[in-house]
C-alpha cells in the first residue's frame, strides 16, 4: 500500500524525496521480482514499515539562550530566524540512508538550535563573526540532497539556509561564456534562467551543463562544496572543471578568487574551497562556465554487448580515441542490464529470444548509453567512431530509444526509495573512481560483498568516464532487519566501503566525504596530507565552528574504519 496521505508537518514529509505530490511506485514487474529474489511478502506490501506519519516533535529545546537569539534576530531580521521543531529537524538531516531511517523511527537526537536565513553576503559575514566570537557551530544549508551525513549537527548550533534569499543569478557574461550566481539557487531555476537568456550569439539560450540526479532539488552552492558531478560530466566536466571564480566567507575573513582562465600564481586556491563541505566557511558567490543550449543538436546512440569485459574495454577505447567524447556516457553491468530489461518488459519476449540466440544472453549482456550535445556534426562523428568500436567488440546497435527513455526519467529513480523502504527493502548507493587497469578489481570487489549477503541485488554502472579511468556506482538492495535497521545497515555499508578501498578505488567520486566516510579518510589521504588539511582548517576556522563533528575528518574523534555512532 503506497503512502500518499500524510501531514505536511509529519516526519514523512521530511523523508519524502522531491515533489511532495509526485510518486513513482515500483512497477508490478519489479514488485514480483523482489518477491522472488528478496523474499518480499504481500504483508510487506500492504503494511508500510515505519511510515513516519506522526507530527514532528523535537527531542530537545533550542540550546541558544534568549540573548543570543535576540542578537541573531537583530542581525538578519526576526522573520529570518526559525526555532520551530519542524524546521530544526528538517535542517538537521539530508538524504543519507541513515537520515531516512532515523526519520522513520521518528528519532532525531542531533539537532540544530535554530535556522537562520541570511539575506546577503553581509549577513553571512556578520553571522560568522558573531558565532566565531561565541563559539556557536554553523552548518551551511542548501537543497538538503546530500548522502554523506554532511548536515548532521554533532554540536547543535545554527543551520545557515541560503535558499530563501541568496538564490539569484547575478549576471551572465556571454563574451566570457560565464554566469555568476548566488549559492542558494536551485538547479532548475538556474537552468531556466540560462535557457531563457537568448541573444544573437546564442538564439536558443545557454545551459549550465551540470545535471546530477538531485538536480531538481539541489543548489549550485551544494554542487560546488561537495565537488559534485552531473550526468553529462563526461562532456562538460565535473563541477571543479566549471568553477572560474568565487567569494567565500570564513570565520577569519573573506576569500575572493577572480575568474581568470588560468593563472600561475601558486597553488589553485579554488580547490581548497571546492569540496570543503561547509567545514571551512560559506560560499557566497560563484562564477561558472556556461555553454550554448542547443537541444535539437543532441545525438543519441546505444549498444548491447555480450559481456561486461567488452563493454568496459569499448568505453575505454572511445574515451581514448581522440575523436571527441559523449557528454552523457554510461555502461551497466549484467545485473543492472538484466533488471532494466525485466522492468521494461523486454525479458522473455520474442525480441529477447532473438537476442539470446545471437549470443546476448540474460545475465551476461550489458548496455551502453551515450549522447552528445553542442555541435551536431561533431556529435555525428563521435557516434560513427563509437559505433565502429562497439561493432569491433561484438555489440549491436539499439538506436536512440533507450537513451530517450533515460533522459525522460533520469530524475525519477530517487522517488522509488520511500516505497521500497515501506516494503522493508533496503536500497542505497556508494560510488568510487578507479583507473582502467583496475576497474575490474574494484567492480568485482564491491559486487562480491553485496552478493555475499542473502537476498541481495547488486547493480553497478559507470556514468562518468575519463581518458585514464571511470567511476563505478553500486546500487545495493537487500532486506531491512526490523528492530536492527541502523546497525545492520552500517555493517553492510562498511563492508562495501572496505572492499572499495582494499581494491584500490577512490573513497568517493562525487558524493563527497561528510561524516559518513570520515573514519576512512585519514588513512586514504595519508598522515601528512591530513595534517595539511587540518592546518588550513585551524587557520580559517580556529574555533572549529564550521560544520564540526567529523566532516572531512578534520576534527574526527572516532575509531578509524568504523562508522561514527548514530545519535
């Protein structure tokens, strides 16, 4: 039974992803598959597990006294300070799986003391100065879409929500092909502004080029400070490839980096701020690359391979072919491909039987999807070259239908999670990056851990490719253990993280570190590198007010290789 009716002040309203009025229930074929492979029962389907329907009530009152609250209200206006239970809870969680479990249990103990909505950069500077003097924690807040325990307020304090006022495009410079924006603007608002910025130079407008799965409910500032990646990053680049200049407020003062195309003036300070996850200061403005928006020029193509090895090799050869690369480029391993075919109703059809006879066997065959943007002639060349390489590796062309479907539904998958969790189905993701010569080791290492758990599904794809390697993104699905929702999950997740590290994958490709991966971070970067990062933290944030409690392991006090305790 799908849960659609719930109060807008309920725990459910916070754990629900995205549009409160949009639902994406699992298709009947997927439900039947989960019954067969995960042991989901009719009772699981009819009786939602921990639906979180009660009205939100905070476990504790705000920890700031009236004098402190008055001082904050005097700085930003009383209407821009909120100490309600609902907003304090909502601003204390992201969309990490553990956050969702805690919301379902209606038990959030780590809470911010108040929510502050700064009106401009001056407000941000004043708040940081005040909080630094009074040693009050500050956690910058955007779209709340993070999945790395980044918003968890280990020491209470202020949630600095940049989305109410600091959400505007400051300007577009089409001579430099750049846009300057405030950090609290959401992806769709930014993209719509650019699409409608039509001039003789670009009659169809511009595009930001950055489309993470969270696009509809994440902010530009969040993209930058988590070092994120969009689904078209193979062509446009990750966010760190797009940032040209920025303004960044710290407890010690402002950092201003101008938008030079390149400079040889010592280390690139942008990269101290990009990926800093709110632990050093607050992004107040950023200048980014933009591109001409030409959707009619999109060239789409897809292939089906007989096995994973040939799929990976073909992706590598396309990336190293020196004829250009697709903007959207993804490959799915055999299990992900099998489930995709099943959900779309292809399995066991006459078409499927023909594919099987030709050697494209269910459980072995793998999908490749690709699309180019920008110049159409260039796109046609890339498609032609890619098709020749795919044919060399035994693939057949599937045309553009699958790619069109991907574009149409690319933001819908996150809506599945609440329905699956209602059925006592655990579903989450981890991601990494690795070099081509090691990608099979990392893939098999992750998969081995997931499949070792009874009643589990492991779907792995690569969706961000480079000349020297690619990311790997694992979707792991299993059964929730009622009564042991937190510890059971953390044990399972930790084993996958250990496998990634053991097999030489990066700790993260684009989700970030947060407090979730902090226990593994120092060993990952090394002692000297960790000392350098902590020295930067000490210089910019001497009183440790910025997102304290383990973010980026800068003040990590827990046990290495073991998840931080969940409060």
